[in-house]
C-alpha cells in the first residue's frame, strides 16, 4: 500500500458518515429498580493474555505515512493515559520504506510501556511477521484478512493462494498472541471453521456497520457501484455466529461507536470492542479534550451496567438484550 493511498484513506474516512446498523435493532432489558452504585461497576476485562481496565481498544487505522504517523502519536498518548491497547495500521510500508519503518520504531521508543498490536496482511511470511513484531516491540500481532477490499482496489492483491499456509506458519513461529481480524465484512461460518482448524485462538469478527472500505475505494476510483458490495455480514450476525465456536477469544469491531454498542457486543460474547472512526474523530481535538470525551464514554458504560443491574462486564450475556432483527 502506497503512502499516498494511506493518506487518501484517512481523508475519506474522516468525512464518512456512520449509518444505522444492526445494533439499532437491539435494546437493553433494564432494571427499573437497580441495586448498584456507579462506583461499584468494574469495567475490566482480559484478552490477548493481558488484563485491561476498560473493555474497548483503539482499532487499526493507519501508520507509515506522515498524516497517519501524526494520528498514531496522538492516539498513543490517549491509549497510554487510559491503558488501552493500540492496534496500528498495516505495516506493509515498513518493509518498503525506511522512513515508514523508522516511524513505527519511534512509536515504540516514545511509548515503551504501551500495549501495541502489530498489523500485517496474510501475504507476509512467518519471518516477516516476526520482524513486524520486532519493529514495534509489539505485545500481540494482528493479521488482517481483507480480501474484499483488495479486490475492490484497482491496485490491490489478486493472489490469495498463500494466505492459509502463511497464517498457519505465523501461528507456529510468532511468540506473541496472534489475532486474525476482518476489516468490516464480518466472518461467516466457513471462515470460522477454517480458523478453528488452523488453531487460531483470537479473532476480531469486524463486521459491516462502520466505515466501508469498499465504498472508500470506489470513491477513490470515482466509481459508484461494484458487485463486490454484496459481500459481508453485520457485526451483530458475526458475533452471534461466533458463539458457536467457544474455542475462540472474540473481539468485536465494525459499527461500534458508543457505549451502547460496546455493551451490546460484550453481551453477545465479545471480550472487548474496537473503535476506529470514534477515535479518528477525536484526533481533531486537543489531547485534553480527547481525554475528556473518553472519560464521558467510560461513565456512560458504567451507567448502562447500573441500569442492567450488572456489576461487572464479565457478567453480561444475551439475557440482558432484546432483539428486533
């Protein structure tokens, strides 16, 4: 992926409108007479072998290009303040451009204690995957599977014959937790079955409902439609499917942009929820204002749990939701 294309993705994503998605068809079953205090609420959760104070993370967006590096630096400040995991964008450029590689290395140097998740595509060999982790001193590695996006892109990948074997080899080689993540198209049952067979333990089902990279690519190409827009399932549907595969530690993203959708995702089985557009929009603000907004999000999460009469996010389940799908 070129530095220019990454900057174009950021520019288009910033102005992209968030549409209603399947989360709007789910309502909470609240307690009119709750028995909790806001100070009683425990939002902590564990995933990728680590305990975090809050059940959300900064999802992969960018990196390796000038605009993206500035955004990552700002997001890293926010992540460090709240102890949130930071998923960086694809590191492909770091293997083509020394300046991009240095930018990723600098991110770790400036934030030595930050939980950083490296990010590669399945064309990477096991050796390249290990190098990607080393560049960032990463705590975990994400392999993004974005076949729909690649095929929509005029200059995207056309050969996926090595993806399965590469994922299997990376799982055997890399020493940190490995998560396979979609990028907004969701994971259908055939994908979940294959990942289970490969021995994948961590997945981000990342369904439809948030920013649509196919639409971003069409906008870049000045096109209006593509038959590939018919692919994808919602985050809600993907989460419900993943419940049939208890061997996975499931993360959720795609259309998650507020406290309500975070809690709904957790109730459907996710260990944590990832947001990209939410945090990208925050980057327009000074850091103190960014912190204030996330503080408000945390308070909203606690308020929802009080109304559900649930003290801990670990207690959430489908019994707390009412579906109108």
